[in-house]
């Protein structure tokens, strides 16, 4: 079965390619390399001993998408491609809507024209906004606090409308919590092309001397230590969730359209993660407390019961493995894929 993986050279995409190859699928990576590197795909080949087809393309390019889908006889799509920095989305909303929303519409049009009607969408827990309570269930109200989250929610709604119009589609909307960690080989991991907007690559960057210190955005949240609490999930567990979602398309007991949280069900604060990383790496991580970031919330972690029920999936790796694997990747590749 051939799977078009948009954004497949990126952080989650590259780890998912490994899991796809290990489960007998053939990934075809479609990526414009705006925040990724083909070195990641070389490493995927090194880890798996299998080759990966790469197409340099933008999801807003309808002709290129259709050509790729036809040429490679694609059976299903896993759609990772998208811009993902919350702060940047607040500053540049039109860029986010153009890339994330218009690009997804173009992809769906190309798929429909080629009669490929199976798609897994990489959505986000940010669609829940600032939840009234935790853990967060899939049927909680949605209310985003930034254009990035809004773009994810818009694409979810578009995909629901597509399914309503044509029940032949199989659509899986996976709401990720906070992916961290790296493949245990230390060969692939998170490598932001710019200054990281998320916690772990910044923490590990401080530990290898790439950055002077971590900025902790706010210590006055209503949490145990005042810093934001998030559900951090190991990227390998997350990648395995995509394989389970693909397999669920063939399960008659699972609806053709389903929305599932992918998280661990546990929340850790920023300072807990900093301390866990310091323990795993034996490195001190210098940090400073700064003002809260616009759009950030106090606490967010998943209810994971539905993922277990529908997909037979549970996150297995703990915070120690997340930190150790991040450190192995970062210490082996202090400059990421550019080393």
C-alpha cells in the first residue's frame, strides 16, 4: 500500500516513515523542505535499510500533487505539511491560512480527482483552546486562541464537510498533544530551521551550547510550580498512532470519519521537563522567567481512552525516554542535519 506523506521530511513525518516501512507500507514523501531536510530521509533509509521516494513539492501546487498521486499509484495520504509556530501565526495569519488551509483544500481536490479517498490529518490539541477542565475529551468544545490552531480547526471542519458530501471517504483527524523525543538510534530528531518555538529543541539546544539560556514564558499560571503544563508525547509513539489509524480504516467497527486525541494522558510542567532533561543529559539547563506568550494556556493534557478503544493504541514511552532520546539525537547532531 502506497502512502503519500505530505511534510514527510519533517520531524513527525520522518519518524512516521520509519513506522510505515516497518509495517509493510511504502511511503512517498511530498515536501517543500521549508522547515525540513532530505538528510532526514537519508537517515530513515539508513535506519530501515529501505529506500524512500521523495518528491520536492508544495501542497498548494495542484498539478504537482495530481501528477505525484497518479505516478505513484497512491492509496492513502497522511497529511503533515503545514506551518506550526503559534507565535508566528499571530504575527503572520494570512501566511498560515494560505499554507495550512488553502494547501489542504488543494490536496483534497487533487485526491478527489484521482479517486484517492483515505486521509489522516495531523491536527492539534490547540483546537481545544483554553479547556474548562482536564483531561481533554474529543467532544470538548473547540475554541482556538491563535491562527495556527484556527487553521487546524478549519481544515478539520472542511474534512468533515467533505465526508458529509461523500461517505466513500475515510478520514482520521488526529489531535496531537506535544510531540518530543527522537528515534532511539539518535539519527533523526527535531531540527527546527529557525529558533525553536517549542520547548524541547530549545532545552536540548541550551544543553549543547547552541543557545545561551531557555526563556520560560510565565511562572504565574495556576499550576503547581506556576509554569505551563502540557501532555508531552514521544514522537515514536505518535508515529505508531498513524499506522494504527491507517489500519483502522479497514476495521468495519470503526467509523469512516473519526477524531482521536494522541497524548499520554499525563501533564508535566515546563520546569519538570527542564529538570528531567537535566537529569537525562547530566547537563545544567540555564533558564530565565519571562512574560507569558500571547495565546498560551495554563494546562492541557489528553483523555486517551478513545485512542485505546478505536485504534488499540497507547503511548508507551515515559518522560525519561523522551529526554534521553532527545539528548542522544542532539548530542550526536549538535547542529541538527546541518552538521
